[in-house]
C-alpha cells in the first residue's frame, strides 16, 4: 500500500506524526529516509506526542538510540553512523520486535535488515514544506488511509 501526505510547516509535520502516533500499536516500526534537514526528527516528535511521551525528543545521533516512556515505549534510533551488521551485532534489532514503537532515522543504511516496517520517504519540497511518501505491506499500517492532518 502507498499513501502520500504533504505538509506545509514544521507544525504540520509534527501534527502528522502525532496523528499517526495515536494509532500505532505494539511492535510498530517506522523507517524514515530523507536528506539531512528533511524533517525526520520533527516527525518523530509528533509520533512521541501521539504516544503520550512528555519528554523532550531529540535525535540520538551519537547515542544511536533514545528510549521514551508513553502509552507504549518509544525507541528512537539514528543509524547514520552504523551499518546493518553493527546494528545486528549490538542487538538493537531486539527492540524493533518488542513491546514498543520503533522509529529508525536513516533506515535505508540498514540494507534490508528491518522487516515488516512502515517506510516513509521524506522529501523537502520547499523551505518548510515536505512530502511524506509512505509504503507498507502489513495491514497493521492500513490506518494511514484514515489519517488526516
């Protein structure tokens, strides 16, 4: 399945993430790909808000993963500095299929190591506007067809 959303501002990007975060279930995996500054972390802030996370969400660029508590645990990965083998060697894949929601920034660097995910290709279309092109093959993500921003 495929779905496209266009956002016109940071607020829209966060709002899209929040609308999705409210519908995500245990074991959801969202893989984000897009250039630096495309809105991956802002989108993740919205997902966190939708999950009821009250902490300030920031990119785990140097720590690889941040964990947040909400309705479900949120595992926020930034895998820019590691490859698929390192990801698997240090056991980070165990978080993906656990009791929480995983968001993986720069997921395209994992060379297919993530299965059953919702993929989001984020493109900057203007100074503050973004195009989110989602694709998935599990019915768990069909709720996207009902999301409005």
